[in-house]
């Protein structure tokens, strides 16, 4: 309780006013004497009375700088000398918050109002406590206690706010007030804080509630109400820790899109720009569609190098119709001045530069820049890739710097696998995908199991003699026990791959392979396979086209991979056939880190007497995998005996969510079958497998996958290792 002491010493003649002849200020350390004198209203030459003394004290207290004030006087000459005695509040030297977990120190510092250097008055500290409690309440934390404690030091006063956060609040009900266009449930579904249900704990989260406010406004803005506002939010405490949240909304008027027009565009005509508009006349106003349209305009200009484009969106309101006017300032196209590379501690710089499709002096086209980044990242040598840009002159030319972070490129794995066909199989593999830092690939693999043995050695040079011609060599020794025959293959292959000019992401390849094939059929094999048993030589050449625009080879979320191949066997040797394979993967990125895959694959083998061991057999995992079925279990029957088909179809629909860059769960459905004759193909006769799985990118091992799928024989596990499934 503040002490207020007024001592006014007057003589017997105090019934009459006295003239101030001098003023003395005592006790002040930080506050200037002149400020104190002026603020009191007392001055030399003025009359001094008991009323002027009381008024002076009130005025000085109003400054909020003093804990105690005394005004005294004594006779001096023909008047009085006034003595103003003050006791100052200390300054705040430090503010601390102790016990707070729900709200960070930074946020409390902003709302508290008590800062270093402030006057440490009782009122100021009390206001700080009130502000802290108010912030907790705004975030839905009612059961909070705040106790300020002060410590005086040589540097000033340390103020510590001790905060006790009690149990979490839980949401019993969310009531929306003022909503006529949408029901409460529709609005609540946009929020992260939800009402209590049997499967939801409904624990209130203050940070997410701030996001919920924006989500509600965005919900309305995407459904014709861009002017909707949240007028009030009230938390009503129920029994215990339960609360009811009342959110009052002013929806505003529902609006519709009118005409869209452009001004200022010279490079791109209106008919092209209209293709960027994501809404149509008379559609309900949608703020998201409006933003997407603006983004599309930046992208189409960016593909032409107009990086300094400025688009202002003008909304012309006519009753409930909103006409959209895009005011475009095109500027000049930007050019590449210099391209630098940083962070490549192992990989030679030329390995990175040769993947670029943009060069110094070129117009800096957005699509070519994205393509270059994608090609560099998909080398598979880097765990991260960022791009720095810098404007270097008045013409707007730009320096580009590709910042890469090397990852462990070598892969070594030892493992054991199981499938219905090959049983238990052990494997050891060594892969060096960036040999000598030149992008070369060397790999050695051996698999050994009860029904499967494979030894393989391969090498690939991605740029032969610094030309964009990839050359691969491979030798192998394979033996596998199929359902009714044993197959042994020994041989080698050589392939050449080269990008096709002016066709982005597209390359053509040619492959020549020679193999010594030995087939040993048992008594359950069909007659066509028994006839083809024994040792034969296969000499085949394969031609193919491949287009791969995936954003990430290991974990793609957008882009596509399409290929067509024709294998012609019979260029020497005694194995003759033609095999055609068409395959397409399409990836789509969805909100919230979701992505989908749609895959289709078609295989055709001619002629009818083509080798039975070259036929298509589906099931399990691999190139013709169909999960939910044993490996190599889906084929046709000849004379009642199992054999592969000459025609094969395979479809996959898959969805995944990337919780982490290197691990993500999936759900999928596979469909497929094989047939002997074209007229037998029946799309209503497809085998179906549905299930879930997980993918993990493991350093030094590559991509691992585990799937659990349901097919005709019930649930079945599948395990696979590789760069793509």
C-alpha cells in the first residue's frame, strides 16, 4: 500500500499564501530535476498553498515513476523554499518466465508488456500478469496461475513470472454462431481442434487454434464468401477441464465470378492467358482458384524467362458479381550470367554440369531450370539440392549456384528373402553408383537359395567420351527352378542409351544380348515346353523409347515414366520370337504430402510357337508382380498344365503419404492376368490384390519395401529391394 505523506510547514501567517522563492528536488537518481519540477506545476514566483502542494503530488504520481513523494517547505527570505522529496521506482533489468510450456518465452515477451528498461512499478507488473493470463485464455488455457516475484540487484530489478499450467482443456462442444450458408459440422471439419467423440480425445491445442481461425476464413473464401470474418471467440468453461467454444462469424455476401480480363500483356496474347484461368464466369467465387490462376500466369511467363513479371489482381465488384482484371507488367526476360556448383566433395563438377539444360547467356526459363534441378537430383548422388540466385547487373542477369549435399553413394547389402517360388534366398550385393566421382556404376550381385541362384557383374559409363551416350555391360549366370521346369541362363548384354534432342526427359536405347539357355522340363510340364527343352542359343536385340519426368526416382510424387520396347530374337542362334512391352507410370501430388500412382503395363509375345519360357507369368513382386499372389503363379494352362501367357495386362493404383523423406506408408490395388490368344482377353477376368505396405530408403542399401496383400488365397507378405517397385 503506497504511503502518501504531505508535510506543509507554514507559519502563523499561513492563512495567507506564500511566494515560492526556491525549489529543491531530493532523492532523484534517474529522473531529471527539471522534469520533476515542471511536472509538479510548482515554480519560482508562484504562490504556494496547501492545494498547490496536493495538486503537485497528484501530478507527480501520474507520471508512474515514483513509489513515494513528499512536498515540504521552509521560510526563506520574503517567501518559501519548496522541497520535493521523491523515491523512484527501479528499472527492469531482466524479465524471466518460469514454468511455461504451452506458450514460448518469445510469445510471452511480446504480450506481457514488461520489458528491460521499463519502470518496475507495481501497476506495470500487475498489467504484465493480466496480459499473460489473457494470452493463455485466448489460446484456451484457463487453469493457469501467474505469480510475479521481484529481485533487486545492482543493475536493476529482475522480474520473474512463475507460471503454473494445469491440466489440458478438452473440447466438449464447438458452436458456430451466425453461419447460415454452412452447418456447424462442415466448418468444424476444417479445424484441427475438434469436438469430443468416442475416437477423439479432443485435447485443445492453442497453437493449432490460431491456424484454425485462418482455416475457417479460407473455408469461406473458397466457397463464395471472401469477406467472411470471425467477430468473436468465447471459451465457456464447463465442469472440470471441459470447455465449449463459441465462434461468432459474419459471413458477408455470397459472391460469384464475372468476366476475367487482362491489361498490359504484349508477349502472350489473351487467348493463351485465358487457358491459365482456373475459374469460369458465374462460378461461385473461390479464392483458391483465383490464386492458382495468378500462379499459372507467373509460370507461363516464367517458362519464357520473364522472371520480373508483376501481376496485380483487381477485383471489380458489381452487386454480387466480381469481375477480375489482371494488370500485367511483363518487364524484360532474365538471362543466365554465371552458373556455379558448391558442395560436391566427391562428384566431379562436370558430372553435374552435363545434366544441366540451361547455360550462361541463355534466357532463364523456369521449365528448363526445374528440369535441370530434377536431372541433377535424380543422379542419386545427393541427399539435398538447393539453388541460390543473385541479380548481378542493371539488366537483371542472374547468377545461379547449385548447392549439393553428397550422400553415401556406395551400397552394400547382405540379406535373406523368402518367396513361395524361390523359398529362402540369401543375397550379397555391392553397388558403387558414383565410381571415381564420375557417375560410373559398378555392381556385383550374388543370390543363392534352394530354388534360385544368380551371379551378376555389371558396369555402366553414363557419358562415353564426354558425350551424352550411356553404355552398359553386363554378364550373368542364372539358374531358377520354375513350377514345372528348371531354367539356366548364361550370357551377357551391352546397351547404348542416348537422349533424344528437343524431346524433354526422353531417350532412346538399343540393347544386344546373347545367352546360352538350358531348359530341363519335368513330367508335369506342357508338351510345348518339353519340345523346347535342352540347350539353345538366344541372340536378341531390343529397341526402346523411354520418357522419365519423375521428380524423384526413389520417392516420386509427380511426373511420369513411360516406355515402349521391342525385343527381336533370332539374329543368329536358334531362339526366335518378338516381344513387345508398353508401360506407363503416372504420379500425382496431392495436398498434405499425399501422392498417387497409376500404372499400366501391356506385354505381347509372338509368334504362337514362341518359347514357353519367354512367356509372361504374373504374381508376387518384380517386373510383372501382382501382390496378393505367390511369385510367378498367374499364367495360363495348356493341356491342363500350367504355362505362361502370350498376352499380359497389369494395372496398379497406389497412394502414399510421405511422413518423412526416407520412409512412407502405402496402400495399393493390383489387377492383372495373362492369356494365350488375343480373342481370350477379358478385362472382367483380372486377378485382384489389395493391401498396404511401407517403403524405406536405407543408406548403403537402397530402397526396401514390405507389403502385405490380400488375394485369392488370403493375406500374403512380400519383401523387395531395389530402386523402384
